[in-house]
C-alpha cells in the first residue's frame, strides 16, 4: 500500500482531557505530512453512551484541520445482535452509522459475534428467523452485514469453509423489513 492508501486508526477510549481536539490534531498533522490518507475513530461505547457524537467528532476534525477540509474518514463501533442499538437506530433512519454515512465517512462494524459469545445464543429458531439453512455464524453475521449505513463488518474465519459460508450469506443481505423483524423479535424476548 502506498502512503495515501494507508489508513491509521486512532482508538478513543475516553475523553477525560479538556482538549478533545488533541487526537484529531495529531492525526491531522500526519495527513498533512502525507504519511496517511485519513484517520478514523474506533470506540466500544463512546457513541452509545453519549460521550461522543458524530457531529461532535466532525466539528473536532474541522477545528483540528482549521477548515472544512479534514481527513477524518472512518468510524468504527460494535454492531451485532447483542449490541443492536446501531442496527435499530439505522433502521429508523438515525444514529451514528447513518450520521457517519451522511457525512461521507466509511463505517466499520466491529465485534459482530461479540467475542464469540453470540454463537452460543444462536438457537435454531433464531437462525431460521434470520434465514433458514444458514450456519449460526453466518446468520449472526448477516444481521450486521445487512445494517443500513454500515460499509464493512470486521470479522475473521478459522477455515476457508467458514469464510465461504459467511461470504455466501452476506452476498444476499436481509431487507430492512426482514432485519426489523429480527430486531423486533429479539427486543421482545
């Protein structure tokens, strides 16, 4: 990968510092120097807890750049059937994923299997509700993979067969109506 193709990721754990722009300013210096093409923010709970918002992050990026021409290009947050608020919000036309997409950011969903915990919760009934005939892993990944506003689901596979299974499922995403049926069913449990 060339210099402008490299994306650096700054993980924001907490904003206890009074100067919230310090992270953006640091990455901004690297983009202006040509070392990276852009930067992103990855957070586990910052966007769902209210500690961060997409509009605030965009404001900080503009302030750090000194203009509207910033290099804040991506947002990463957990999206899964366990952490499904981003899915529900996106289905309702709002939330951080939709805000990020509207701002032109690339969106990444992390922890789609919630560290493997989700696989134990994938009952045959839940798999059939999502899409009959899928494996538990493919069904669990299909929900975030169908989320409006989400560009990339970050995952890995232990075998080529697992990878092919998931790729086949993700090639035919759920419709918004199908995905809402899944989230509504899980909310009712």
